[in-house]
């Protein structure tokens, strides 16, 4: 029996593919018999199958837009090459963690709705493949971070960095570094500290570090200082909060060539008295504009603990009112819970006495609401110092985002290497979102990356199959104007 083959036919309107069969006529000459028209060949050499509407069936519908956008960011950063042979599995975990977080047990569900062709993920999948990818990732975290850093520096300025620490908690008790902590509502559960360093404009993370759960925040800074020294950088300013501020940490930063902007804890009697005195003397001339509010700030000293620093007392009245309102709501709820015999938060007990609000204790605490003592070793103007410090909320938002939207906690892995990999997957997910934030901002699109991904969720790939010929083709739904703008910002369209 003569086998058929495919033949390209070029015409003025394009190149077409036809299935033909060779045969000999009565005179023995070889001729071609046309069996069927297969479709048109596009400029890239891909076949666009010919399909009749009445025979067309939808075989598969997969989410394409958000995956396409995230994978373009992966390519921009060169991350795929850094991840080696495990890239498809790791990227699958990262993308699904951004779009619809699933546990490792349920990750196979994501295969049904994510466009895996975009990632280059070979099917079928198994849990062992993902576990092997996570184990590989755990061994190479710092190396990947260093490579990513080199790419980040070509896109942003690193003259100012934020550093802070948060905790994630565990349900199990077999992870060695997980210890009961000091400042969490989940202090009965074992936890691990995450130190995170970010650039100041978009919150793009530069590196992270994991600490034992019972390590005080201030004790983490020498390690982070060492990590900062590893990376190539110009002179920069490190900004951190009260939990990390100490004379020793600031001295070490100065010794290693860093400038500092930091907030001091108001635990000491002298500093508290100075701050409260200056707050009483705040005037309209002391007002400093932030991005969305105005606060009062006054420079008062040029020394602290023997260090040559400038000291500012700040009063954030909008935040003060917000803190006090929230506290009263919490205390009212706490009193109602106590009256029902239910437990209340540990931090609220000092404001409640005999199942009622202790107004004296609340009044004493209110005197310090919204009051900050900020020091700096820079020569920046007062307005610049204040603005840079209060912009540190960017890193606090980062932690809230990691814990809520990206579900970094609670951690349900029991092997330490898997815990490290899980946190780094969340880190990479956050890196993608902040990178997207940067690209959207540079294109003048005032939209959060989460909102952008939501708008792209209506972009699906649909696999169409001709039931008679069994020819298949993938089609992507057309873009709206808003989606097109997002695609252009993310370098998906010229």
C-alpha cells in the first residue's frame, strides 16, 4: 500500500499543506493524488489547521494570560536558566502559588487549568518530581539570589534599602529551627524568623535569610550586614525599625560603610520624656508631607549613645487616630468576650480590669500613639529623612502580602530543606509581582500587579479539534484594550 505524505504548495496568498499519495498511472508515470487539505502555514512555519465549524469540538480550556505574563517576567530576569533542569516544576509551583495557592498534595489540580505548554512542563506529573525540584532549590537558594541581584541592579537604584524581620509559624514540632517566639499571636506554636531586604522604590526583594524562631530581631542584623557586604553595591542607606535598632547595630553599619535611618524604641524613660515634651511643642512649621498624609517632625539632637547621629521626633496624627480607634474596637470586643467567659488576646489584658476597660492604662498608652524617634547618619534634609523612614511601610506590606495573598504561613512541610524551598518559592512569587509592579509603573499604568493579573484571567487558550480529521489547533481569545496595555508594559507586545 502506498504511504501518504505532506506536500507544501506555495501560492500568492500563502503556503498551504496538503496530504498527498503517490501512485503510477496507466503509463507507469509517478503522480500525486490529493487526499485532503490540511491547512495554511504561518510565517513561523507553524500549521494553521483547516477545520469545519460543524466538526469542531472544544477539547481543553486553560488559563493563559496570567501565566504568559508571569513567564515573560521570568525570561526578563533570566530566572529559567538559573533554575536548571528543575525550572518547569519550580516555575509551576511559583505561578500556581501566585494565582491559586495549592498545597503540594493538591498541586496536580493546577495542571488542569494552567497553560503548562507556556512553562514547558512535561506531563504526567508526580509529587516526587516536585519534591526533587524543591530539594534542588533548597541547595541553590543563595546562588540564585546572587544571580538575580545582578539583573535587578540594571533596572533600579539601590541607594536605599529596607530591612525587617517577620515570623512564620508551624503546626508541627519537628523542624529544628522552629522555636516558640516573642512577639506573635501564635506564640504557642513553633516559628521561624524571615529577614527580608528590599529596594525602596517598588519593594523588589534582594535577598532573604531564615533564623531560629527565638532569635531577637536585633540579633539578626549582623547576619544581614554580612549578606549586604557580599553583593556589589555603591554606598547606600539601610532603613530599619525599632526591633532592630541598637547602638551596636548602628555602629556596625557605619563601620562597614552604610548609612542608617532607624527608629528607636521608646522603652527608656529619658527618651520617652524627650519625645513627649517635643510633641507638645509641635507647630505648623514642623509639618512634613508624605505621599498621602502630613506629619509633624522636629530635629532635636546631633548625638545618641555616643554616636554622631541626628535625631528627629515625629508625630503622625492620622496614624495616631487610627491606632486609637482600632484599640477601642478591640477592647470593646475583648470585654464582651470576657463577659462570655472567652479568652482574649494577650496584648489586650493590660488594658482591661474587672471585665471593663482600664481608662488610665489606655490613656497612658495613648500618649505614645503615633510618636516616633527617628535617627539618621545621613546628611539628608529633614523632609527626606522622614519620608524615607515612613516609606518603610513598603516592606511591612511585603510581609503582609507574603503571609496573606501568597500564603507563606502556616508551613506544612516537616523537612527543613522543604521549609527553605517553600519560603523561597513564596519569595520568588513576590519577586515576580514586584517586578510586574515596576514595569506597570514605568509604563504609566496605575494598577497593582494583583489587579493586572485578574484582568488577564479572561485570556484562555482553547484547544479546538476537528472530530473527523482529528486535527487540533490552539487559539487564544482576543485582547481587550486594557489587556493590550498590560501586555505592552510587560514586553509581551511591541
